[in-house]
């Protein structure tokens, strides 16, 4: 009788209920580059971004999603302070104070976060109330991370883990001072070493600062549920297979969002989206107050009027010269007396508009503190240099004193001072202190002779030229052009 009763009870028992599901909302910024203030969108003419508008959107969204039972996490994917007076002159402290006030949960470091040296990056990491991560940054000669930099961050109650990856191209995209005492492992090697190329027992999100092309490669290589990226300043939100992928442009133009539905570490649903933080939607008063606290001393320096332009000087696109690129290179030649000036387009960070020019405007064009560097390069080396420069837009070089004509990126002719390039002659060239040691992969510069760092600041050379003529007139002729 007891046996039959036991069988009856077993037969009638219900299976255990499935684990509950939980919604997780990840809000994401990248490549803030110190953009404390809002900017006018050229297409819509609306005021967009700025830290106060981004903070308003994050706090509003966090409150609304929490009210629906969701967990909200806020992340950043690097290059957070370099590029504006608010970022550079506070050595990143203003931006970290913004992160702390908003309540960020984790940050993957970017290449420009090391521009003032790892000691400054460490100071900022220690100032933050959340972890800085990058799994492929190691103390030189080891596989140990710096003590102030974590590999990953786990949220065990959610069975969710974030892993950080910084571009391993650091030797090409940073000055030597940024890499002192550090090694940078190839991204895929770090993923394999840490087991992220095989299926795991929890939800996985990569936070990366490697750029859109590499990020898509990492999605193919890794077993991940989402990737929040940075470095290429791309505004993208898409699903690649089952992986949600988002990169939120740059300079606070967008906030990325990833929505996950989790069940015991399994991701049942993943999707990505982008939001444009409009000033008209509201600005956070606490963040505005943080900016104002720092602004008093910054504005004393940066509001100085240093000149006036008679025309707009825009940045360029594609394999042809730009007005601003020509002008900057002319300033370099005038300051040093060189025959040829060469400047990487990627180092020209903002356009200039017709009218009054303030020190702030000049700073935002040249925020890196680079100096002018002279050397002698043979004509054959110049040819090799521009063969590389024309392969990809990110390697494009602006010039003064020379003309490069190409046919679909293949060099047709090069002239210097109105004469055909002499491959055997050594020309006096001025470039910047980032390119001179082979930056951006332009290793041809390393073969230059009579190398000299003049100590002339790029921005100050620009300002000195602006002071000479008010308004500064400039006629644009393409110097690198298609046949």
C-alpha cells in the first residue's frame, strides 16, 4: 500500500518551474573625446549631445526601465577625454567626475586615454568609482594586467560578464610615451586565452575599442551575445547573427543601447538601438554644475580671440586634399622654412568656420600637443610614403610644397616646387611629432636624416599665422588630386 502511494505521489508531482527571465538594458557611450558641451547638428540645426544631455537621457531611461523591472547598466568604450579643453586641461578629471555622478558601471580604455602616459590613465582609473577594463593590456614582458586595470567585470546575480579589449595597434596609433611599461596582446589571442572562443555558462558582452572592421571580425571569432564598441567613430546598431552590435558615433552624438533577455545566463533575446540625445529633451543640472565648476579657469584661456578667417576651412574626405589640410601644412612650412610639409588628416580633429577664431577653435583642430619635426627625405621615400597614404583614407596625408596626382589611388606623378620629383634628391620635410616616429604606420619617416624636433607647438604655429592677417584669406587648390 505504501509503495503504491509513493508511486502515485511521484507520478503526480510537477516538474520544477523554469528559471525566471530578467531584462537587462545596457546604455553605452564611446569616443566622448572631452565633448562637454552640446553642438549644433549640421543637418537638423538642433542642439545635440553634450554631457548634460547624455546624462539626462541615461537617468531618465534608467528610471523608466527600472520601473518596468529591468536591470540597467551603463558602460563606456574609451577615448573619453582627449580632444577638447574641458578634457585635456582637466587631464580627464571632468569626464571621470561626470561618469561618477551618472553612475557608470564599467569602462573599456581607448588608445587616447593613454596619451598623457599610463600614470595619468592610472590616476583616472583610481579616481573612478567603477572599474577600467582591457584584457589584452599587460605589464611589459608578462601576461599580468596593470594593478589598476581589470580584465573583465562579472555581475554574478545576472550571470553576465563584460570583457574589455583595446586595439592592439597601439604602437601605430599612439606616441611612445603612451606605451611605457606596457604590452598589447592581439585581440583574438586574448579571446582564445580566456576561453571566449568557446561557449560559456553565462551571458557575454564584449566592450571594445578597436573600430568597426575589427569589431565585426571579433564577433565572428568569439562566442558572445553583444558587443559595444568604439574607435572608428561609427554610429551603428545592428544584429550580426544572434549578436547585438552597437557603436555610438563620437563626441556624445549618440547613446547606444543593447536590450537583453536573460534566463539563468542564457540570452533569449538581444537587440541594439541608437538614441540621439537632444538638448530640447532636457539637460541634467548636476552635470551642468560639474562643467561650470571647471569652466571658469578653462574659459579664461580658451576664449581669447586669436584671429579671423575670410572663408570656411573644412576638413576633407576621400583621397583628395582639403582646405584645412592645405592651410595647416602651409603654417608648418612657414614656421620652419621646410620645402615640404606633411600632416596626417586623422590628426586634424575639427573644421574651422569663417569669422572670429578663438584659441578654443585652434585647440580643437590640434588638441594633441604635437610639435613640428624636420628631417631630410629622399624623393624615393616620398613616393613610398604616398603609396601608403593613398591606400586607405585613414592613412591619408595633407601636404604643402608638393602636388600628387593619382589615378584611382595609383600615383601618376609627384611635383615639388613645380618640378618633377627627383627620386635621388633629399628634400627638407616638416611633419608632426606623431608621424615622425612612424605613427599611423608611416614608417618611411624613420628613414629620414638630419632629424630635429623643433619644439614648435603645432597649435601655436597655427595661431601665429592667424595673427598675421585679419581676416586671413585663403585660396584652395587641390594638391593631392585624382587625374
